[in-house]
C-alpha cells in the first residue's frame, strides 16, 4: 500500500516509515508565532531553560493587534521585541509588515515538503505551498523553543476532488464554503485534507491559499495541494532553501474521497453564527448590512483587491455601509497601489487600514455595534468573533462583499 503526503512527510521527519494512527516525535522545519509570543516566552522561561533550542527555526510576526490598542498589547509587543533580540530569533516582522500567514511565504519561510507549525489555528494555510502546515498551542510552541521537538499522531487523509468549469465570478471562497456547508464543521476532524482535481490544478496561489486556510474550519489537521506551475513561479526568488515536492502515491489509502463538480455552483455565504451554516447568497439576498470587512488571512491578496476594485470602480458605497479594507501585507498594499486598485476602492468611499489582522479578531479596529450586520471576507463568524456577541457576521467572497457594500444589503452579484 502506498503512502499519503502526510505519511511521507512525517515519516521522513521521524526517520522511519509511518502510517496513519502512528505517533511520531519530530523537529519541525519552521515554527511561527505572533502576538501570543509574549505568553509563549513566559512559558518557555518557566520550563527552566534560558536559550531557544534553534533560533533559526523560529519566525515571529506582530499582526493581531497592530498598532497596539492599549497598554496591555503594547507591553506584550515590548516583551516580544526583547525576547527576539535576546534569543536571536531567525525572522522577526514588526507591526508594519502584515498578517503572519501572508508574510511567511512572501519572505521565503514556506517551501514544499517541510513541516511548518504555528501557534495560530490557520497555520494550515501553508499547505497551499505543498507543506505540512498545522496549528499548535502556546504550550507546545514553548516546548519546541526549549527542546526543538513536538509529537504528532499521523493523521488519516481525506481527498477532495474539485472539478468542472468554474462559473464566472465564482471564487475559491465560494467553493470552500460550499464544501464546509456540505461536510460540516467537524467533517474532517484531525484528518489531513488533500485538495486535488482539475480546478485545483489550474487554481492561482491565492485561490489555493483560501482552501488550505479554511481547511481547519471543517476540522482538518492539515490541508494541502500539490504545487502547480504558478506556485513554483511564486516561490522562485523568494527563498534559497532547498525543497522537494512531495505527492501521495497513486495507491495511497484515503479514508474518504469526495468529488465536487462546481460547474453549477452559485455564490455562497456562511450565515450566523457558524461557518458551516452555508446557503446560496440568493437565499439571504436583501438582508440589510451595516459594515463590510474586506481583509483577513483568507481573502486580502492582490487578486482579491483586483476583484473589489473592478466592482467598486466609478461607484459609491451605500451611505448606510462602512467598508473597512485591510491588506494582507505591505507587499500586497504596495502592489495594489501600483495597479490603481486602492484608488478605485478609496474613491468609492472605503476606509483603508494598515496591513494586519485588524477587525477579524475583534481586538480593536472595526468592532460592530449591537444588532449590526457585517459581511466579512474572513474565515470565522461565531458570536463575538469581531468583538461583539450581539452582532451578526456573514462570510462571503470579496466579490459578494463588494457588491453588497454598494447595495447596502447582501446581494447576489449575478
């Protein structure tokens, strides 16, 4: 019997052949943390060690509360900067750089065939580049800093084949919302998900990123796709690290193989208050909205800016709607400025914010009021996600979000 992608990568790191269900103790190739590094550093020192095992493996990005909204966050950032200097951490990106999951591949920290862990649940995003990416807890990250190692149970693997002709205007966000709505929020609990099929083969880097990013939203331990030509071209010039594309064997064992023909897929939306409460946009069209959040680690890349700019060009956002725009990174912002996308978006009445997580967590920027309705391009919509348990969040694609910003209500762009 052949091996899956996950069995191969974790087996190589463990130095032996492994199968789903086995336990392995490995050294990850890259370990990422963000604003929560302040707490991680305290746990690290409490373990009785004073020196990070391998500072070259660690990357820290300040992105979740940037700039700091109060003295607590400011003090945490100060602690992190001091920790970075003292421990000589390999990669550190301060408040001006952007969202961790976007910054890491931009800076060449993510390449195919590595094991990349992050103290953030959406570290599954790195599977878009053919890496085994997964989220871990703060205590686990502290132990990696102290010992360099972590243990995993090798996950079973589910294959999701996405095929057909993608209708005009339909994006990877619509596709993954449809899949999550079908399989449920725990549909692949502690399993790896391999995204494949003709649609994925031709999908852009940003599109693949959305699939891997939201894999955790239906329980996945990792969500990956085999790099295509565009992915390899994206990586070129960003890293000097050696890497290898790892693929599942033809006779590998999958627990399930799901097939989705997206030829007739319509715009999708996740309704309050769970990510798997998914409906066609047409079912909730007409719902009045107060705010649009265009940003997050899911949908705030250059191709997303292009879509939003094309929708908003020469038009005005509805007077009852506030539209907040958070680029995924400084690189994305600069590229969008050069292409003229930012000008079109601002001319329509949107508010440009700094690159970072912004409104997604509800730490500070863009908190909705009681009873307000938000259309968000993010990945989560549970109660309180954006800072107020008494608001309602609908998750949608950038195109649906932009069109809805113009009409003042959830709108089917067709």
